[in-house]
C-alpha cells in the first residue's frame, strides 16, 4: 500500500516542480543575449603564443596567452590570428574587443575595436560611407 502512496507522492512532487517551471525547458538559444566583453565570447583559444603561426584568420580568430613566455608573452593577453601582406598568418596583439556583435550593425561607440559575430566571424568596427559598422576583419 505504501508503494502506491510513494508513487503518488513522487508524481505529485514532479507535477508541482513542472508547474513551478523548475523542470521546464531552458530558454531558446535563439534568444538575444548581450556580450560586450571577451570573457563572454565563445571560441577564444587558450595557450596561444604571440607571434607564433596560426591557421584561421576568418572564424574564431581570437586566442589568449595562458602563461608568461619572456619576452613576448603576457598572461591572459588577447590576440587575434592575422595575416600581414604576403606572409603566413600569426598571432598579433588584439585591439580592444567588444564581445559578440552582428556584421553590419552600427558601432559608433566602438571605433578601433574588434568583435566576433555569433557564427564566429572576425569583425572590426570600420568607418565607411559616413557611418561606422561592424565589417569582416579578414578582407
């Protein structure tokens, strides 16, 4: 008899938690979120070395130095994978980063900043045609 009451109790607790939203599905990943800093930017690679070769200048192009490597490395320094003219890509010191932004969105408060699009595209705030907007940084 107690087993039937125990099952009823579990069902009642489960129903109460579900009704309270405790067991509800998490919010959709499509919901807008604000990310204005490197700390909330997904895909930043650890263990990078300033000046070392890198392989992706277009998507998820940011990295940080995990440890101090004299004379170039500094812990936590934000870097980006870039390709100077006619040279192989390598890690460079990053300008200030504005987190995750949308390509083509206005960026008047972020002049000289870089960002990452939601799909990982490397962006830069660029003044053109009388406006400032986030544009691809790899072109």
